[in-house]
C-alpha cells in the first residue's frame, strides 16, 4: 500500500450511494471505533487499525439498548425529581384510609353502645313489669287469704278451685292459693344476665328478637291470668257484700214486722265475756276498691253479728224438727172436749210420743212442771217481754232457772193434761199476752230464704 492510500485509509471510505454528501474528515486515533456501512453487508467497525464488520441487526440492538438506557436514566431522574410528591400523596392516601377506618370503627362502637343501651333499657322495663306482676300477685294472694278467712254466712261464696290451663309461666309452676294462677319464678339478676350477654354490632338476631317477644308474651299472659283472678275475687267479694247486706235488711225487716223494738231487744242481750283495747279501724289513704269494699263488708258483718245475737232472743224457729203439720191453729176454735167456741192460744204440732222438743230461742227456764190443762209444761223467758211455752210433754229435761240455748232439747212430746192425743202445744207471748206463733215462724222462713 502506498503512502497516499495509507493516508486515505484513515478516513472512512465513501459509500457508492453517498455521492454529493459532505464529510468532515478528521484524523481519528487508533482507539476510536468507526462504523462505516459496507456495500449491502452492514457496518464496518475500525478499532486499533483493524476493521470489524457487524450486521444491521446487531447495530440496531446496540442502538436500542442505548436508547433504553437513556429512557431508564430519564425515568430514574424523573422519579427522584418527583419522589417527594409521590411519597406525600401516598402518605395522604394512607392517612385518609386510616381516618376512614377509624370513623368506621367509631360508628360501629356507637352502634354497639346504642344496642347495649337499648338492651339495658329493655331489660329494665322487663324487670319493672315483672316486679309489678310479683307485687300484684302478692296482693292477690293476700286478698285470697282474706277471702278464705271470711266466714261463709250467706252460703258458698268462694270460687271453686280449678286447675290452671295456662302455660304462662316460663318455669315449673307451683300451687298457689289463688285460683287459676301460678307463682312466677323470677329469672336471674339483671347484672348476671348482662354479663353473660355478648354485644352485637348489628341489629338483634332473629332468635334474640323471638326471645324478647317470648318474654313479652309471657308477661301478657301473666297479666291476663292475674286480671281474671282479680275479677273473680271482686265478684266473690261483691257476692259476700250483697249477701250480708241482704241478710241485714231481712233481719231488720223481721224485727219491724214482729212489732218489736230493736233497741230494747239489743239492750236485753246478755253481755258475753269479752274485752280488749279499742283500736279504731281506719282505711289507708292509698286503699283500693278491694280494700274499701272489704272494709264495708267488715262493718256490715259486725252489724249482722249484733243482729244475730239480738235475734237469738226472738223465737222464730220451729220447736220440732222435720215437716211441720198443724193439728190446730191459733185463734177461736171448737173446744175438743166441750164442743163450744174457745180461744186456742197456741199451735198444736202433730208428733209422736217421745219426739224431742227444742227451745226456739235463748232464754231462761221460769217454769218446768205440771201446769193444769198444759199437763207437763216448760216456760222459757227470752227477755224484753218475750216468752214461749211447751205443753203436754211426756217428760221434762230442764229445771227452773236453767239457761237454755237455741235448739237445746228441753223435753219430749206427750199427751199429758187436757189433750186428746200425742202432740206439742206451743205458745209465744209478748208481755204475757199470747200471740200467733205463725207470725214468728214466717219471720224465720223469711230469714232462712235466699
């Protein structure tokens, strides 16, 4: 190679298609790589005086790699440039999510608090209702005790006990003195129930709702049962009051019909051995209808007892038991021995010899022996001018001065004295004058009626 060609070899050769292009020719050091296109065979790389030919694919790979490295460098530079803004947005997003989570937790806690408060309120209301039911049942039991202790003066006044058919009690029922009710066993304390209850964050579950509804139904059934018991007690008490008042009216009517003075009769009643301090009966300010009605019954019953003691001196009962058959009435009749009109001062009761004769009112025996046409006769003074005579007795079982009680046997039926056969001659007298005994007997029938 000549010197001139060697000089030209330092410069890139012209490609046949590069006509008209201007190239700046400058010397290149031996370490510089120059790629020159070869004719349809790619590029030639000159390095250290040596030529290395590369294909277009490798060339573009190298170029693409360089471009990618440049883009990566640009992206990295951009990332570091905007790194603080990205971190700030990420931190803000994280804080926003945290705040939203905390708000959600606070909302759920509020729901739990509201649910717990509602449960506490429902429990308190349930306990209050249950306490009212227990107090009411205690009151009804005391009323039942008062009704049971009340003497039966007008017949059957107490309701017939019945077996309870209600399943209102959530626990095993026990017998109760009140008809058609049971003793409700209270559930455990509210605090113990609340400790064992797990709060829920949503609305109560269906089974809890059913349980609440079940307790409400239990309370309603208990209230209904107690209402029925209370109505029966009021009805029984009203029946007692009506019966006692009716009997008091009949007693007063009997005294009035007989033409007797009630004050005089009460004054003649012998005083029994009794006493004690005077304790007036007072109604409390919060007394209910039952207590007021019971107070009225006690007052009326005390009056009835006083009238009973008074009427115990009035001979309105029969002197012989069994069916009454009169053989001769009070008034003018034909004398059985003489056949002439005569006054019959009593009633003749048909009876058999030996049948018991009973005194018709409390009193004192003032005559017991033979008395003319009466034959064997017993006379009893009942006080306040009232007396009775029992004639034609076959035997006498009392003595003069003896105190006798209603229904006591004082003798036996016979046919002594002026008699045509066994019977009892019975007289009632007021201030010594004979009056028709049937007037007193009708009064007795009136008292025993109803």
